[in-house]
C-alpha cells in the first residue's frame, strides 16, 4: 500500500490548513472576491437561450466513476443547471455513461426539481438516460440526441476521451450553444474548437463552489490560490537549489535527503 | 436527519483513508516502530465500497432497456433501432447464460457469432474509421478567427511537419536550431510542457480543495 512520505504529509497538512483557514475567515465575515469564470457564468445564458428557442438542454456527464472527485465537481454543475431548467420549465436531459453515477445523477436532478417546487415535472427515465459505458457508443448516442432533439444548448462536464470531438462536433455544426469542462488537458483543444466556452484546469473544480450559495464554499476558492502560491515557491526554491547543489552545506543535503527530496550526493 | 447521517458516514470514510495514507507503514524506531494499525483493514473497507457500487450496477442497463421498450411500444421515431437493440440484448443475455465452452453447443456458437463475429468486428471497424472522422470533424470545427486560434494553428502545423520526413526535407538547408524538427521539439518540450504543468498544478490544488469541501460537506447541499 502507498503511504505519504514526510514531504507529502507536510504539504497535505499545509494545504488542508489553507482551506480551513479560508473557511474560518469566511465564518468571521471575510469572504474574498471571486473573479468571474466565463464558462460557468454563461450557464444561465445557455439555459435561457434554450428556453427562448423552446428546445431541450442536454447535459452530458464524463466517463469517470463515482469514486472520482471529477464526477462530484460535474454533479455540482449538473445540480445548478437542472435547477435553472426546472425554474424556466425547459426540457432537460442528462446523459450518463457510468452505472454507479446513474442513481446519483437521477437523485441530483430529482432534488433540483423538488427544490424548484416542480417535482411532478421530473420524469426519471426520460430525463436521466444511461447510454453506454463504451465511450464510442456513448459519444455516438450523445451526438444523435443533440442532433435529433435539436438541442437548445449542450453542456459537457467531466473527463472525456478521444470521443469528445465526436460528441461536440454535431452541435457546433448546427450552431448549438455549447459549454464544456474537462479537468484533463488532452481533450481541451477539441472542445475549444467546437464549444462557445471551455472550462479548464482549476476552473473546473472551482465551479461547484462558485455556483454554491454557501459563502464558506466560495471562500475556500482562495485556498486554491494559496496552494498554487506554495507550488510556485517550491518550484523557484527547487530550481535554485538544483542550480547551486554543489555549494550546499552538508546539513542541508542531509535534511532534504531525510525528506526524500534528493538522493545521494553526486 | 438523513442528511446528517450521510455527512457523518462520508466524514468517517474520508478520515479512514486520509489517516491510513498519512501514517507511515511502520513508525520510526524512536516512536516504538509499530505498524500502521489501519492498513490491515484497508482491504475490507475497499471491498465494502465495491459492494455498494455493485448495488448500482444494474440501474443503468435497466434504464436503457425501459427507454427502448417504451420507444418500441409507443412507436417513437427510430423504434426499429430500439427493437434491434432489445433483440440483441435478449440474444446476448441468453447466449451468455447458456453457453458451455466444453460442449461447444448452439448457445456457445451464438455467443461467438455475437461477440467475435459482430461486436468485435463492429468495434474495430468503428475505431478504424474514427480517425478519418476525427480529421474531418476537426477540419469542419476549427476556424482561424482570432489570434489565439491562429497561434494554435501555426504551432500545430510546425509540430505536425516536424514529425514527418517532409518537414526535414523542407528545412534541411537551414541551421539546426531553425529546422522544423528542432522547432517542433522546442514547442513540445518548453511552452507546451510548461503550460501543461502549470494547469496541472492548478487542477491539483482545485481537486484537493474540492475533495476537502466534499469531505467536510461544505457547500454540497443540492
């Protein structure tokens, strides 16, 4: 089994302290300014446009299972979009490719409709659809639904694979407003080409807190910047140490060796 | 009440995995040298997660089958494809349940025809034509309409040409650093790698903060 070494443990505790520190400041009323994330802020515009056109909102979840944190970030966005669709009485379809995510997605959309006071309008088997756990079949199914239902907007959130272009290209060809979010970088170029807005990297994880009504959750976004600052300092310090490693005093080498940052002296 | 129980279970589960990971496999000798007390239970907890996940295993296919049944029953658009799906689902289930590798009976032959004759062949064919579809879709979708997409197109052309003999042939007379192969390598190893690592570091911080938020139940009420 894998266990944290001293450096990883120290970093994890420091990062946890940063998140909890931001939370504590928020509880005392100091909520930091959160910049606008265009891809997330435009979700309302996308659902609004689908409502005006009288066409459905299609939300495709990525290929990660329930144990992946990417899935939970996508479900947070799904909850927000489902509430918007329920509020505006816009037809809403969620596409799922993982069996274990299916019941959670269904419950998320059900809760959104209940929260908006229209639980009777939620039709589970029509609005939350499992297509396939085979990625090509899923992509083909999603493309077909976007094309045949003449979607008002199409949203793709979660980790996707080489089939991302297959899913997003029909919508781009038909002029459907599309927003995509993928935590990994490999499919981003395809989404950039085919979607109106793309949510990348940390923005993807920030979306859940950004959309949350809880100020404490929004406050923890500042901790992401603190974590990045720690990494930036580590990169600079590591580069300097590497450049001048010949001049290190012996105690510094022994200390870093004990933390498993460096190996034996060359 | 239900919400509180779910949050408590989430917290206890997360705490178990976190403490198990943070504690070393064996404590240093000056601390007594005891083994990690949680590691022996890791297998049991992981098996519990698999069991819970298995409970949801059939829900997806059931939803799929119900949707197609309804499409056939109400003669929705494309109901014929739904009927084909249901037919092959029934055939696949029966052939898998009844097949006997040793006897090589009718069910085994149906199974082989379905999986190796049809599914395998369809899968490899669709994968083979996928690359052509991707190229054509990329051509249709990509438009050089601003500076960003122009830079992206220029780098893509350099990297593509730098990987093939044509690129070498075009620039073989130039100094080594100006040849397409060197430029492609520089684009891949320097700006591309730097940006990828920067985004990855940001995403790692985001994943950590999101994990902690979900673990502590902050802002996750939907």
